[in-house]
């Protein structure tokens, strides 16, 4: 993996764009709920996520009964781009507005290209009280530069997460953005069933949580600062969580166990300012996974392989 200097990993001071991020989170929930409304259920809710692309975040193709439709937040042109089969297009300018305004403009754009916009109207995974999107009429800021910096960070993080996934021979998720909790994540599975998850995530049915954690997992990802973190943060956890997991050494030195979250965390700033940010993040992913695999007695010989290399088939 190539080395990127700190200047390639943008600063993301949470206090400077927290309210814009809150708006972006809710806008992404609206896009994700459109995908959720039309896409057949896949394991662990993988059918509902968003993806990082070079110009922003996208639903990818959504099998709307009216036409295949994709919704993409193009953060470089500051617009929501709605595209349908046959070449139909519409767009919504990204600017300061309320969540209700964004909802209505998105609805109009989707319907103008032949789509059917009928979504669940309330946010998920946010603590009460939660306003319905159509009732959330307070003006929201939109700091386009901050959103572009966030996206630039996502592109770099996505690359490292995706590369870590290539060494896994078992079941693994894509790298995708969960719009409910607003984190970019990748997950590995041991292959063994897990005990039923206790649930209790705010505004998320327990049946969804239990299906998501039906099997043993190691998951890692990135929050931009939402959810009470107060700063951009990487995380890593496993479910179920052996008591010894928290005692294992995890790199780099800035990584720590967060007892309230039950996860290892690593500040984004520690990665951004490292001599080799991708290597620092890779060390965190590798050592946190090893903590899960060792304490959870995973079948490492069967599940682990060498990292992938372009144009070189995996040896068997």
C-alpha cells in the first residue's frame, strides 16, 4: 500500500461542521430509506447501505418499479443527482435548507424520472425525540468545503478498509456506509452462529439488530464525530465480546478501549498526522482483529490469507 502524507488526509474538526454533518446524516437517511423501500432484503441489511464513489456517496442502482434509479450526493458539484434507466436525470442543489425541504425536493426529483418515492418517514438509530422528516423544518447549514473534506477522508479510509478485506477467506461484507449510525464499516464473520443480540438500539427494531448479529463478527469502521464521539474516530469491536478482548494490545499507541462503547477506538487525528496514515490505520485493523480472533478462538488457519495484489490470482 502506498504512503500518503498527513496533507492527503484532511483535517475534520468536529466543532466546525457538526451541524452540517447532522444535516448530511439525515439527508443520507432519506436516500438510504429510498433504497430500503425498493430493494429485496439481503443478509445483515447489506441491501440498504450507501457506497463511497469518487464524487460522493451513492445508493447504486435501486430496483424501483418505475425504473432502475440511483441517487448520488455529488459533493464536488454540491448536488443530489437522480439518474434513471433510459438516460433520465434530475438534480437537487445541496445548500442550506431544512430536512423537510430536502425530503420534498428529493421526492420531486425521483418522481420526475419515473421513480416511486414512498419511504419510512422517521430517522432510525437516533435517540428520542425524533421528528419525522417532513416535520423537521428548522433551517440547517451546509458547509460544502467541510463535506468535501469529509468525503476526501472517506475515499482514503474506504481504500484501507477494502484492502484489509482482501486477506479474509471467509464471509465478509462490502465496505459500505450505514446511514442509520452514519459510519463507514467492513465486517468479517467467523462462520459460527452467535447468541441472540440483546437489541435496544434507539429507533431500530430489535429484529433487525438480531438478524445483523446472527453470527459471530468482527467489525471496524469510522464515525465522523456523531453519536457523542465529539471527534472523528475509528472503531473496532466483536460480537459476542469475550471478557479478554479488551485486555489485548491494539496498535497504534493512540488506540484505546472505550468501556462505555465496549469497543476499541482510535482518533482520526492520530491517523491523519501519522508518518504513514494508511499503515497506522492498517495496524489498528489488524491488531484489533487479532484480539477478536485470539480471544474468540476463531479458526484462523481456515479464514486468513495473504492480502490481495492487483492482477495476481490467489494461490490455492
